[in-house]
């Protein structure tokens, strides 16, 4: 698993999404805007990439096949990783929003 090397002016992003169609759309759109983008399709892969690389921001799906995005977020925060995280989810209940903010 390798990280993308970026120039000084590029924003480096990690997109964590298990649905390939959505991941590819996000990847293509962000690349077209000039950003460097790494992709992960599982929570474990995301945690490993975050251990190996430094990101300017993370786009993180909540519903992943192994560990969910909220657990990934909480694990990163416990490690001291303060990278901004944008959570993607179809969930819209107040409890889900609170859980995301708590993570």
C-alpha cells in the first residue's frame, strides 16, 4: 500500500468508500479539481493509509464492510490524528448526527 506523493500546491485527500461507483466518481471529480486522492474501500485499509501518509482531509463513508466509519474516525482521534473528516452517510436521524460529532 503506497501513498501518492504530491507537490506543495496540491491538497492530498483520502476517500474511504466501499461502493466502487461512488468512489470512482469522487476520485475523478476531486482529481479534476487538481487534488491528489488516495482511495480505500475498507476501514482497515483507511487506518493503514493514515498510519503511512499524511492527508489534508478525509472523506469517510460511515457504512463500510469491516469496521464502520465512526469507528475509523474514533480510532484516528485516539491516535492523535486531527485531520479534518467529512462523513458520508445516508443516515439522517439525530442520533446518527450526534454519533458522528462524538466520533
